[in-house]
């Protein structure tokens, strides 16, 4: 069975944001608080599917590039 690794996905989101933008800019684009985006970047929570799609679009990557999936 496979599962999304929240910590590694958060790290990947953080790396993509740092390379292209800032947490505040991402939050503003998505209509969220910066705290919500910070929680993603530290693996405390995951974006909704819609937010994953919009985040990937904003960062010019695919959703698959943001996700880290592991065998459990």
C-alpha cells in the first residue's frame, strides 16, 4: 500500500516555494493565511486537492513533483 509522506512532501513544497516565490505570495495567490501554507511546508498538514493543483500551477511544477509517496 502507498501513502503520502507528509514530512517529505512538506520539504519538497518548501523547496519549490523557496526557489520560486515566498510563503506570503503563495498564501495570497491561494487566498489563504501564510500559517496554512507554513503548515504544509513543515509537514503538519497537506493542501486540499484543489490547493495542490493551484499550488503546482503557481510554482510551474506538476502535482507529482510536489508529492512524495512511499510504501507503507
